[in-house]
C-alpha cells in the first residue's frame, strides 16, 4: 500500500501493478474453496476500506487536527502577529469545512478544496504567510488506516466462512 501527500492531497492506494492474490489449498474442502474464491474476488474491490479510511482522515483533519492548531500533527501553528477575534484560519470557517474525499476500488484521496489551502500547507520558502499545516500523516494515523484495512479484510474472511 502506498501512502503519500502530493500537492496538498493525501493519497493512498494499493499497488495496482500487483493484484491482490489470495491462494488457499485445503485438501478435500470444496465448499471452503468456493468461499475463498469469492473472497479473493471481493478483496479486489477495497472501496469500503478506502471510504472508511478517507472519511476518518477527513473528520480528523477538519476536526481534532484543526482544533489543535497543528499540534496533533507535530507541527504547531506559529502565533499571529496581530490580534483577531477569531482563531487562525477560521474567519469564515470555509477552510475547516472544505476537507473532502475521492474514493475508487483501489485508491483513496483526502484533500481541501479551498484554493488558498495549498499556500498554508506548502513547504515552499515564504516571506509573509507562515506555514500552518493541516494535513500530515503521523505514525498513529498510518496505523489507524492499516487497522481499518485489516479489520475490513478480516470481516470479509469471517463472512465467507
């Protein structure tokens, strides 16, 4: 599985060059063999796991990560130079509400649709606008995504019994 952040879009996908291949050999168990063949076909569509994973990340980035002002991501936002009566990046709330997802059978993406999001997220050198990161994959988030896939595949195996 590949997990990466490219141009402010968090993407993760299975290796499309290598199909998911489950092989089981059980001597004298035709019924089990049929169920496992069905399971193998079912696992080639990981949409439910990608939906659950991307929705989790969307809620996390727009919720807890935003509320912590980057601290939960290991990169606390720098303080503002001027005082404003609203929290950073929340004057209208648009940035926080604009996290969204795209999901396919073998991939998922989390992104923020606001056009100026990329300037806050970017690692490019800057003079005025401080970097205020809103999306970053910590080891805990990676572990959560992997656990979502493990749970989904495990449940399919149980269901195929």
